[in-house]
C-alpha cells in the first residue's frame, strides 16, 4: 500500500498531466505490441505536425475513411433528395383528447 507521500506524488503527477491535456489510458493487447503502442502514444502526445499526420493516417486506415470535417451535416442535408421539394410541413392544431379521469 502506498504511503501518503507516494499518494500525493501520484496525484500531483496526474494533475500536471491533466494541465498539459494528457490523460492516462489502459489498453489490452498482445505482449509483442506493447512497445509499438507505447511509441505511438508518445508520438501522439507530442501533439505536433507529425502527431497530426500520424493521427490522420491511423484514423484513415482504422476507420477506413477520411477524418470528419466540419459541415458534414449541412452537406448531407444539401444532398438530400427532398431538396427543392415543395413540402407543406404545417400541422393541424388540436386540443388533444379527454383523458377520462
């Protein structure tokens, strides 16, 4: 069981990580991949141009698509087959029904 000073040191270390925008993760994988995953995590944590390029490449290969871009919802709505259709979306107002209580 860690002593009080060890607990404080761990809390302080994690607080500094959080201030830098870093988080701790636990992942499961093959033992042979441990060094590879750690090196990928270190590279991504650098948060520089190389990290951005690696992040985009991993997302493209794993997800199989380009990283999401802003405005995708609007673009999808503009591609809708209902664009330009003259729809009347007004609803009739009713008082509702008597619950019969």
